[in-house]
């Protein structure tokens, strides 16, 4: 069927009446499944989102007592929210302006059957900074029934909901921490919220949950006034960022003694973070902490360089290797001259920034070529065997 204006009018006439909770169950199921199948293509998603007709009707079915129809409605919205323009519409549309906030509130209920599907929708929508800001404003409102403390509490309780894993709640939290006010709540020194997240940098059961929490911690590192506290014994963020990057290599006694206690004498079979994107995020978090003088000097003093040096030798992913090399170079370089110690306040001229970017791209290309050469060499060795 061609997806044109004629088709749209036909669907509004023939199918829209069945996209309501009061419709007959069998035809309702057929109708919502039809729209779910349409979301398999970008053309179909754009067609459904045109105007303000079908999306509110699909949203109405997420509360349907017929569970199959409700689940298909959620799945339809997951696919629709993969498009930025539709995500924006789900957040800002006059008819559905509280839908995402309502979903977040339901996600925090321990018996909500579609919590995972709802998490996927909210995480898709809030990956867009303007949508994250809008939801953050709703969370921060005086009359809000959702708090950051509650989100973190639920996220840190495994098996909180017997119907859902809630791993994507980590991505929602990470997306919300694009907003400075949310970051500051997480780093409230009295509430001790951030400390609850720290053990999950090595949470083995879910890459998604682990990645969301690492993303949250990385975003918190953009609050430069908090660096000294984040690195203090009260939080000990550096250890939590380095531990997933550390292997079981044998180090010199002098190097070992300078490391934080939890990074000393790790077992020979200690595994590093398996996902290259998360390794890059961990490295970038440490790099961000190095943008203030107090953070950089502390990280040097704690001998983080030796962990990163061994990681650089081991690293195969070109992007992670480049990030690691840039951080290593920063840690072994001389301190900036007076007045330029806080790197985040230094304005780099555009021509120099362009030159640095070109150097990074050239180095990245070198790492990619080296990686290909290693793969080709391994293929040759296997064929010889």
C-alpha cells in the first residue's frame, strides 16, 4: 500500500476507530499490529507520525487491559521513538506532553508489567538533549512524584520488578545527567547518591545498565567545582574509573605502592571492561577530571599512568587506544604555565583546534591500519596451521 495522503485518510477512516481501548479486542489487536509492522521502515514511521492523529491513539492503548494490544502499542512506540523528530513530538506534543513523565513514574512502580518497554521509549526520547532538559524540568518541579533519589534507588535494586530487568533505566539516568541541575542532585554531598552508583562500573550482568551508570559518572565529571570532592576518599571516583581498565599485569613494586589500595596486586586473570565504547567513556571521564589542576595533580599522584600505560599496550580498538594515548600524554607532560592550569577555561584558537583534530584523525587512521594488519596476520597464521 502506497503511503500517501489517500492512504492516510483511508487508515483514519478504516483503522483509527479500532485504536481505542473500547474497540472490539480482535480487531483492536489487528489494528495495532498493523501499525507495529509499519514502524519497521523509516517511511512507515514518518507516515504514522505525520500530523497528530495516530500517535495519541497508539498511546491510549498502552493502558489497555488487553495485554497483547498494550504490548504491541509499547513496541510500536519504541520503534517510533528511534526517530529524533518523533521523539521530540512524543515529549512536546500538546496532546501527549506528560506521556514521557507518566511513563517514568510507572517505571518506578515495582509491579508495572511493561517497565522494560517503557524504559526503552523514555531512553530513546531523552537521548535528545532538549527532551532530556524538558523531562528534567518536570522531575525537578515542586509537584513531581518522581525524584532522582528514587530513580537511583530503583536502579541499584536488582530484581526490583519481577516483570522487568530495568537495565535501560541506567540510560535514562545518563540522559538526564546531560542537565547540570540533575548532576548536582546526584552529587549532593549530604544525600550520598553518587556513591550508590559506583559499584556498577563493573556490573557484569548487563552491558546496558553498566554503560548507563558509566555515562552518568562521565557526565558528572563536567561539574568542575566538584572534582576535588569526587576524587576525595568520600567518593573515590578515580579508583572506580580505573578498576575496569586495569588488567592483571605485574608491576614494579614502586609503581604498585603508589596506586590506590584497591588497584594494587590485582589477580593475573583480572579482566578489563569488554566493551570498547565503555572503555573509551571511562578514559574520557578521567580526562575530564584532568581538566582542573587539582584533579590532574591528584591523578598523577595516584600513578594512574601505569594502569593506562598497560591498557594502551593491550588495547586493540582504535578509538579507545587514541583516547588512552591522549590521556597518557597529558599525564606525563609538564604542567601548564600559570594562569592556564584549568584546561577547561583555556580558549584554544580555532586553527590550533583544527590542527589537533587533524592529528587525532591521522593517529586514529594509523591505529585502524595497525589493527587490520594484526587481523590479516592472524588470518595468515591460522591458514598456515
